[in-house]
C-alpha cells in the first residue's frame, strides 16, 4: 500500500470536500495521522505526484479524481447524494505529448531507414520483421542525443464513420514551434520498451497506441473492446517524417472507430477546439495542421481512395 495515498484517503473521507495536497497534509499533521517515516519539506509535492500517477494509471478505477487543477477528491463520493454536484465533475489534466518520461524507446537505424522509400514503407508487418532481422531496431535512451537513430511513434487517429476527430494543440501540450497552436488529428506517443510483450508481433506499437488514446480521451479499455483485453487498433500506414520543422520520426498510423456513445467535449478531454472534420476530403486549411497530422491526413485519404479504386 502507498502511505501517501492511504493518508489522502483518510483525510478526504473525513473532510468530505476536495483539497489540495498541501491542505491534505496540513489536516493530517493536525490529526496526528502522518507516519514517522514520512518526512521532508516538499511532502505536498510528493503527495501530488502520487495522486496524479494513481489517476493516470488507474483512470476510472482510481480512488481519486481531480475536481479542479491541483484539487483532489475521493471517487466514492461521486455517488453520494449529500455531496454538492459541483464536486462530482472530474477535471482531466492535460498530458504533454513531448513529455519524454519513457527512458527507453523503440528506434530504427537512420542508415537503414534511408534505404527505404522516403514517404511510404508499405506493409508494417514486413517492415518490422525485416528491420529486426537486420538489427536495425533497438531501444534507446530518450534522454540522449542519437544522431544515428530515428525514434518510432504510435500515432492514433479517431474516426466516427466518415468523420475524423480534430483538436487544436496548446503550448502546454506540445511546445514545438511547428506544433503549438496548430490543428491535429493525432494522439501520439513514443513506443517504450515496456509496451512490448512476448505475445505481440509489433514490438508494442499498438499497445502504446491503445494506452495513449485511452489516456488522452479518458476512456477505459472496455470502450474499444470487450472486457479488459480490447482488440488492437488497425495500423493503416507507416510514414517517415523528415520535416525540417521537427525531429525525424517514424509514425505508425492507427485508425480507431470510436464508441457510438462517445462525444468529445473540451471539459471532458482538456483539449482545445475539439470537433469532427470531414474524413473524405482534404481540408481547405490543411496548412493549419501540424506537420505530422497534415501528412497523416493526406496519406489516409489517398489510401482510402486507392482502396476504393481497387475495389
């Protein structure tokens, strides 16, 4: 058990109102509830980190949720009729796309990638199999500068029939010049070592896409499948991005059909200007999209047209 989380649970249950980590600790010290092994001048920061981590990893199963930035409450009170309704609406914190918390991420040898088609790799299964056989795939430390490697990203796109989910990127979410304040259709994340498993044939790419999408859209795994083991997303395309405005990247582009009941809202997702766009035609403002989304959207529409022409 986590002493910080247990402490927060006891205090919040007694307070019956949302509190900041600093206020939780203040009440805990006042009541003599703080264990002797917990000490330090920045305990409130540790508590906030533990609460945030628990919410991120357990989502709807977490004991806690945010009611506002930096304020936490107990999930059990959301069904309590005596609790004011204003305390029952969860606030979902933004996740930074550029937060490279993953130390070891999947990458491809740049020299090997240069021998392939600069814009299209074709079959992703064949690509991974051949690259792995040649020793061109490896896990590398994201904190280091790797001039000889290109990192691999899972890039998830959400569809509703012929519509595609679109949102505007804020600087808090991604502060790269070519991405901040631009439109996007992708929920992207580096593919980490821990995403891979012995039973996956894609080195954890689809698992990463799944986890990223569920986190960003605040959904449980059952939303995209039955039970706790949803079907993996369909990887439509793979693209090598060598735009001067961003670091080189290899995108494994996945398309998801969202649940029928899902309707995105800014309050729910903590995303800017969330809306559906026509997924059958290239938007007139394609240049308003960040480079990865512009390339992915164009490629997906071209790919759809090719499949229609081939019948």
